[in-house]
C-alpha cells in the first residue's frame, strides 16, 4: 500500500499477483475470488523459528483455554489469545491442508474437521486429552484464526497478534476425571 502525497489516491496492490486496485474493498474482493486458498506468505523469511519453550507455552495456552470453555457449557464457543506471535501461529499451522493466508487482511485461518482433524490437533497441541465428545450427527469442527491487531493510545502504538478459536460443544467433556499429562 502506498500514498505518495495527500492529492493522489491510495493504490492498493495485491502482494500475490501485484495487480493494483483503487480501494481496499476491491483488493479484498480480488483476493477472495483469485487467491482464496492462498498458502504463500510474502514475508515468510522475516518470521523466525520460535524457541521450543515458547511453542510449548502457547500449546499449553490453547489447551487450558479450550478446557476452561468445556467445563460447564454447550453450544458455540469462542476463545481469544492476545499477543500471540505470528511466528507461533505460522509454525503450528502452516503445513495443514486447510491453512490459508490473506495478505490484504494480514490474517491466517486454519480449520480442523472430523476425526482426522481431532487426531491432527492432538499432534499439533502435543496433548492426547485436549478434545471433547461431540454429537455424532453434527460432527466435529474447530477453527483457528490469527489477525494483526493495531492499538494506538496517546501516540503509543502496539501491533500484536490475536488468535481466535471457535468450536461447537455438543456435550460434556469426554473424560472429566482424566488429567492432562505434562508435555514432554
């Protein structure tokens, strides 16, 4: 995105095919129609490999937050983890078949469905007992979304990632008495 001076309109460029647009809404429409399943991250080389301890910390955060939402509830649930580094989200999910990236929105998305998705998340989160029993007629689904959040207050700027996880709880947690073993 560039703006040379106040008298010229902004030009919005697709970072994937370099086509130019006169508005952000046109760029978003183009990206959705032409690059909806995009996995390419133009700035991937600037994302560092996170240390293992940091990965474990955020795996634990996902597990703890999901488990808290399962205790006394049924229905559609959502949780957010603020200040999740982009590199953690990319490291955990970028090789998944449903992983997508929108450069115009600076947003990632990954979804897990069915028994295969459940098993894959056990591997990603490094936890055998994170999951819950679901209604066999409606199936299983869990979506992860990461977006860049920009906050401004009194001339101070903060850019950080926020991850949202949405899922449906159709019945109580499977093994309430079962404890989660520590990750190794």
